[in-house]
C-alpha cells in the first residue's frame, strides 16, 4: 500500500494566465518563479527586432516601462542621412522591395512613377531637406498636369512614404504620411475617385473592332477578339486570366452560351453571351490552350498601344466593362446588371452606368404617351 503524499509536498497548480487590459498595449504576461506569481513584461519593435524590458508586478508599471523605452529609443534614433539623395533613396527602396520578395512588376510600376516625379522634383536633392511643402507642390502639379484622381494621390503618397522612410524619416515625422481629410501641406483630396467615367457604345466598339482587324497585323484578330469579348461579357482583367475552357458552356436553351466567372473573394457568377459571339469565344480559348488567355499586365499593354495607334483615348478594360454595364441598362433592371458584373453592393453598380441621353429621351416619350394617351394635340 503506497503512502499518501503530504499535502504540503503536493505541487502547487499555477494560476491561470491573466488577461491584458484593453487600454494597454505592447505588454505580455510572464510567470515569475521567484515570486510564484504572474508578472508583466514590456516589448517594443525597433528596426525589425523585438526589444524586451524587465518583468514587473503590475500592468501599469509595464506600460510605463514600454513608454520609457520608446522615448529613449527616439532620443538616440539617427537623423536622416544628409548625404543620401532622393534618387539614391528610391533605388534603395526598389532594392529592398525585390529583396523582400516583391514582384518585379511592382518595382517596374515604382520606377515609372519616379520617372514622372523627376519632372517636378530634383532627384539629386538631399533627402533630409524634403518637407511637406514639397509633397504639396508635387501633388498639386500632378493634379494640374496629369489630372490625378484620389487613387493616384494615394499611390503617390504610399510610394513616396516608403522612399522617405528609407531615407531615415521616422513614421511620425514622415512628410508623406496620409491624413484623413487633407493631404500634407493642406491640399484637399479630389472630390471624386475618377470624375470622368468613359465608356463606349456598342456601335463604337464595332468600329474599333473593324479598325483593328483592318490593320492586318499578325495579332490583329486576337486583339479584336479581346476587345469584343470584354465589351459583351464585362468581366475583369484578372477574371479573364482565370478563365479556362471548362468554364465555358456553348449549349444553352437560348442558343448562346454561359461563362463561369471566378470573381473577387471566391465569388462565382455566370455571364451569358449571344450565339453570334461563339466564334470569338472559341478562338480565344484555342489561343489560350491549357493556360490563361492573357495576363492583366499584357491586356493593359495591348489596349494602351491600340489606343495610342488608333487615336482612341480611354480604351482600357475598365471602360469596356462600363460599356457592358451601360448597354445592359437599356432594358435590364439594376439587379440583373449587378449580378452580371459581380458587385456585392448596388451602389457600386450605379457608378459603372454611364449617362445615355437617348434613354432619357425615350423615357420622356413614354411619359408623354401615358399622359396624353391617344388624345390629339390641339
């Protein structure tokens, strides 16, 4: 018969880990064996490394210790390198982007944006002398010359913020940091994301198709098929890249076909196309084989070249998507247009619909007939 352990010799169970108060941050519970109780230890991130402080008894003491550690690091932080120029800081930003696994396409976009900035900034100016006034002047000139909208402003600020951070500016002192209602230096945000929402009529799309096919280049058939396909289906460029042959059905009750589109956040919708468009869809699928039809970058490049060569401003995938939506507004309700575009919000669908004055005239004619009936005008 085994002897029963003395209660004093039994191992004491450790109490449950305490929860941190919502008002405190950067402090973590830690078991203090010497005191046989839970304590709190502060930790802050500095230059990619986690720096731990001493373990104390209460959360308040740990939070105050974290604040003290931040202030001490701020006083010893190095100032921006006066010898580094804007151009050197940008090159270093690109290198860090690529070293961190960033896409070469993103790096190419950064480079194109910096080439535009060189029209307004001195690339050899010291990075330490860059101020919020320089940001304000850059954005204002970009808006005046390039018609920069709100998304373009955000992208400029995002890239410029990274460049200045590489140059040594701390986050709270970075001149390119974004504010809620105004840009650095007091420049107001543009009123609309994109004031002019270009679209084409189907007659214009047919004319563009004819001009592309008439060019008789080796890729003219493929390019014309792409333009028509985007205009009659309204799918996005990344959805076109995901499209495969097994997603297309050519045998439906109406004689046309349907496309299973893989949209945003895993959403799936079915887009219908007319029987007369079957040859175009078949040619695109044969061109793709088992791979994608075309990448979003390749599609954008093709449409930009065609727009420049044919003199058609605004020819891009988004404009062709608006063409599809606007043409559907003649005889289709908003819910149907919303489902075909793959929008979760009806307000988003409304932004895609261009203004068609002929529809307004047709509605006025219908109202007049209902008002007057068959009565003769005096």
